[in-house]
């Protein structure tokens, strides 16, 4: 019995990211349990967003536009913050018209797997490789930006070109661990 327990603990310690690319949690837009599986030939845009950060909120419309413009890319958001209750996060995200799932990451599982630092913090993943990580743009509000890091990375992947900037500064609020 002890051996089985140790094996189970070992398996639980392996990150899902490297196993099956499956992300599961409560979708904060509607309260339903949601499973997002990265499709084999579809790049994933992972977005760490916060119900407490004005920079996250400033990005919602811009991220919706990106998702609509690049439907071959799969978008999923995570709300990873130890100090935010499920109830308050749901109340917050229900107020906005966000077109992609926002999964509750209360135990910071996905934030730790991606090494997300701030919100919004974005990751572009092609198959099992993170090809871009960093900020959405060079400003806290995309409307005031002059550099569009995430969009440029998406366009490069779409066109089978090398990504010029693979890592950029993340602006916003720290994820509380």
C-alpha cells in the first residue's frame, strides 16, 4: 500500500504541461468546469490574467480582437492568485465579454509550470515548445502601445517565420504566491 501511495505522489508531481497539454479548472466566465486540451497542430496562447490588476483589464478587448483575427491559435486564460477567492474572481470576470476560457488556477499549478510572473503575462506555445513569453505589448494599456509583442509572435508563427523578439518585459501586477 505504501508503495502505491509513493507512486501516486510521484505521478501527481509531474506537470501536466509536459504530459498531455491539458488544462482544467473552473471557467470564471460562467462557473462551469472546463477542460482545454491543446490541439496537436494548433498553437496555444496562454494568458495569465488577474481580477485585481488594471493592466489585465486593459488588455481584454485587445486579446479578444487577437483571438478573432487568428482563429487557428487557441487562447486560454488563467487567473492565478492565492489572495483572490473563486467567488470574487467569478464576479469580476462575468462582468466582461471575454471570448476565451479563463480558468481558475487557485493552487498556482499552471502559473508555476509556465513560470508566470505578472499579469498579464503571455506565453505562445507551439506543440511542446514555448516560443514567446512576456508582455502583450510595451505598454500597460494596448491602446497606448507602439510595440505589439504577442501579435508579432503570432504573425511570425502563422507565417512560418522566426520570431524576432522571443522574450519581452511583462508589465503589470505580480502574481501572489
